[in-house]
C-alpha cells in the first residue's frame, strides 16, 4: 500500500513515537523509510547584521542536534531490521522542507508527530504538522504521543 514513508523528526519523544509507527507500517507493507530533520538555516532573517555571530552558533548547534536526532532514528530503524535512510535538510520553513523531501524521495506517506499544542501556545509557536496538512497534498498520518 505504501512504498516509501517519510518521517520528519525533531528529537522529541513525539517524533520518536512517529518513527515507531512508521516502523510498524514499513514492516506491514514492505515500505522504505526515510527520516529527515529540517533545519531553518536563517532563523534570524530580518533582525539585522548584529546577529551574524549568533547565526554561526545557531547553525553549529542546530546541526549537532540534527545529527543526534537522526542517529537515534537510524539506531531504531536498524534495530527493527530496516535500512536506515536518514537525511538532514535545510529549508526556510520546516513544512516546506518536509514537502520538498517527500517529493525528492518519492514518499507516498508522511508519518509525523504532533505535540498537540492548543490555544495561545499554538498561535505563538505555529504548527509544522498543521502546515503540512493544509499547505500540501501529502498523505499524512499524525501521531500524538499518549501521556
């Protein structure tokens, strides 16, 4: 049914729950799984040149966090007997990075976690999952962590 599953991760327990769900689906359908971590390379756009040093520190920390997150996913995939295909992607909007990666790998399903934010927190922080659902035509399975 699903040939290629894309799993966006951010290192959170919620994204790892999505990885576990993707593993189950991949085993059931014989699917390939690709896990991605999306980094926004320019989060300080529009705040001035005074943040140039902060930009370099941010990118270093973001890449280290991304590497740790995809390594944890690679270990989970390998332990489940699946090939570990992980990638770090740069995009100005995380949802756009997910959409572009899905197209690049030929994914026919995105399995992603949702933190379940509501109210003002959701308005302030936004929702990557909501953007994927509303801005793309990708088949998407949303996984919410219990507890």
